[in-house]
């Protein structure tokens, strides 16, 4: 039996149209700005988390006395406050990891190794931000459930 060859992308040998050139430029720009975009996304995520933490603190401390009356004796609400806080803090930690400055061991004269290192950095930042996004979504769901639990008890 012969060795099977992997499929190869066939490219047109024709000159690119104006639309094709624009597409190439768009994707070239996206790739060159990807790390900057990921860092900005991390900063934006941290700002959103901080805003929602403010909402959580307002809900849990919205009274002259602490804890507010609607939290006293309300075990489900206390659990939801704790869960929401944990999820938001974990989301913030993941976003902070994505934008955290660090030293990189980048070989000066090895372009192949530079490309691998850039891919590693990009993948790491993307994973951290995806995790932060999932945790943020879960924290927001928990916050909504907390508000429902509080309303149901009042």
C-alpha cells in the first residue's frame, strides 16, 4: 500500500483582486496586533469584573447595618454571595495573569524559535482570557441568582 498524502490547499496563481488584497491586509493587521488586542481585552475584563464586584458589594452591604436584614438568616443568599465573590475574584486573577508583564527568553537570531515563542505567548494569553470570560459569566449568573434569592425572601 502506498503512503497517503495529506490534502494540500490549492492557491490561485492569478494576481489577487482588490478585495483579496484587502482581506490579506486585514488578516495581516489582525495577526500583528493580536498581543495588543489580548492585553486590551484583559484590561477591559478586569474593569468589568471590578464593576460587578461593586454591584455585589452594594447588594450585600446596602444598609446602615451589616449585614442587611435581607441577608440575616438567609443561608441561600449567603452562599450565593460567597460563590459570586469567589467566581469574580478567580476571573480577575485569570485576566491579571493574561496581562501580567513577564520576562521572555527570546532567541535573537532564530526566527523559527521566535515564531514558536510568539505562538506560546499568544496561546497562554488566550487561555487565560477564555478562563476569565467563563468565570465572569458564571459569576454574573451567580449574581443574578443572588438577586432572585434576595427578592424571593423579601
